[in-house]
């Protein structure tokens, strides 16, 4: 059965040192998805049997563009949750690409953009995409949706993997699930980082923080920022430095989860992460946490090493 690993990214950062105590079910990664019996397209042989004396080669792409490793992700918009326009998705990818490129020599590229009105589980939407695009599958899928049972709307996002069709090989081989999977990030496009005074509602209920908000500091003042009511104690944080930073960061966080063997234990500043990184017990640096998109820094080494074209 499909049982997504829920990473509860943004909420875990807000609730800081509490949530990673929650069990992380990496063993629940799906293993029994029925893969469509469609072979992926083999790479096309270059058609270079031309008269090379005819003309000088085009100046063409710069060397950098030719050698840059890129993780390609298709966007699926679950239109039953909320609309996301292609330009909005592209904007998030451009920002996420910059954030990721600070950490690894790997870019993030929006490979495709589709809208899904078929409903059902996010898993169904991803499967529909994979069946209809079997000839050119991406490395990952970013599915903008409230998520199964509203989990993305609640937490910001979560992550799971799905097996590709028979013969599929992902150039990014996960140390957890191998090279035959596609990485799925379910992300709440409209997620409000450090939302203040909402109390779980879509509209503001209070001018000060309600239960669990503002890093679990009740009575924190709310301020109008980035188009919504935000915790005053979040002003200055990296995640609010642009209106879309936190969601861009969530895309990275969720796409990279399958490269973190410990699941939620491989979040930034967990006891396991601090031990692994040689940080003192209880160490936590908020800005550094956000710089690493909430992941333990070693996960980026895993991601870099996973590239096996
Ligand atoms: Zn996570």
C-alpha cells in the first residue's frame, strides 16, 4: 500500500525541537505499486553523419550549460486543490534552483507542466502522468496539491517515491530506494510560513498567535507581511526574505528526502544530525537550518553522490 513518508517540513521548523520525535516511517515507502509495462525511450543516437566540412560548428551552448548536472522535475497541479499558473511554478523553480545551487553543483529544472483534474489520491495523479509520459520521464514530480487528507496544506509538504516503468533508471540513485524510482514532492503552493493568528483556519482569527503558532509561543504579535499575517518573531528569517522562499525551499526539502536514510531524523539539528555533524548536543541555528532547507547538511552530499548517469 502507498504510505507516504510525511516529513512535515515547515511545521517541524515552527515547532522546532519537538516534531522529529514523531516516528518517521521510511520503511513505509511504497513497494507494491503496479508499474505499467511500458519501457522508457532509449536515448536517441546522435544523427551526426553529416558533412563536417560544410560549416563551422555553431557557437552553441556554453561549456557550463553542457556540463551542468540538472535534476528535472515535472509539475502536476491538482486543480481540485488550488490553481497554480505555469509562470508561478516557473518562478518557484527558478528560486529553488538558486537555493539548491548554493549547496550542490546540481540545478533544478522545470521539465514539464500539466494540470490534473482527475481527482483522487496524489499517487493516482502521479501515476496518470507517468503512464502518459512514459517515453520521457523526469527525475521527480512536484505535485502542487493540498495533499492526501490535506497533509500538504497542514504541513507544507511531504515526500514519497514511486517505481518507474519496467527498465526505468533514474540518474539520481537514492541510497534508500535505489535507482528505479521517481521522487514525488507534494507541496502546498499557498502555504503561509510562520502564519500568525489563523489557528488552523484560512482566515485570521486573532492579532496574536494561536495554539502552536510562532514557534509555539502563544501571545506573539502578528504583523502583516508578504501578503498575510505573520509572526513578528519570524521577521528577518531567511524563509520570509521573499514571499515564495519558504515554498521554494519546501520543494527542495521534499525532493531530497529520499536521499536521507534516516527520514525525519535527518532533518536539521535533530539529535542524530547533530551527532553526525559533530555539533554540540541541542545545537540549533535557525538561519542555518533554513539555509539547508531544514535538512541535515550531509543529505546534500548524499544527493550529490547519487548522480549516476
Ligand atoms: Zn522533512
